[in-house]
C-alpha cells in the first residue's frame, strides 16, 4: 500500500481511521495491567449514551501468560493473537458492564476471529477487577 493511501479498518461497528502517515487517530489511554496483559481504552471514542450508559473500545495487549491462557482455552489457532479489541458498554448508574463484541488480532495486524454478542445481558462489576478500574475511570 502506498504512503498516499488512507487505511480504513472497521472495528466492531466503529470506524478506526489512520492518517496517510500511518499515525492512528485513536487516543489509547492506559488504565491497568493484569497477568493477561496491558489494558487501554480509546479516549477519543468514549460515547455517552442514554441513561448513564457509556460505550467504549478497550484494547488488551496480551502478555505471554495471556497468550498461553487463550491457547489453552480456545485452541492453537489463537497462538498468534497479540491483541484483543473489545467493544463494551458500562451502566454507570447500575455498576454493570457488558461486551458487545471482540476482535482477536495477530502480531501482523491480521484479524484472527471476530465475535458479536449483541444483545447480551449485563454483568455486575466485581470490585477490584479490571472492569472496576475501567468503570472508575469512565463513570466519574
């Protein structure tokens, strides 16, 4: 692809743009780590919907343990996954969260698998969890 071309990716129903120089327009903000890897959210694409609902893209860069766990749970085809993009909604009033979709991405930016879960039930946010930290960050 030439430098002058614009790359457009469709990510879980949201469009992610890159400039001609290849610099992403997203504003990924670190919010925590776990044994599974480093978690970020896209601060430029936090959407405040009706009734205190926040929609956000989350990015998990997998650690070695995260990749190993993924392979153990889902199979060898996930061995190349280095990043998981998740589209989430948070119910700030009810302290609940749900996943609308996932995208498993390889170290070569190839989509290995994409899943959509809409509509899905809400889960209670567990205190001191990764979801709890995201809730505290976005539901101020």
